[in-house]
């Protein structure tokens, strides 16, 4: 256990609802149909750069080190 006067590190983890926007150009008919039909495929298209802002935080856990 670290001494009381030692600076501590806080680690926050949690889940949140975020908004995102992704523009995918140049899809052929088959690619467009597959994207519309498969939620997993839709999720694979979103990366960190597409996330715009946090709408709602569901839970936060704090751990001190």
C-alpha cells in the first residue's frame, strides 16, 4: 500500500452513449446491401475518429493506485 502523502493515480472506466457519423463513399450495390443487412459489419466501420461526443454516461468505476 503506498504511503498517504504519495500522489495517487485515478483510473476511470465506464460505458457511455456516443454520437458518431461515418461517410463511406464508392460502395457498389452488393457492398451497400451487405452493410444494410449486417449490424456487425456496420459496427466494424466505426473507429475512434468517427466518435463526435458523449451523449450520456451510464456508469463510471474509479480505481485508485
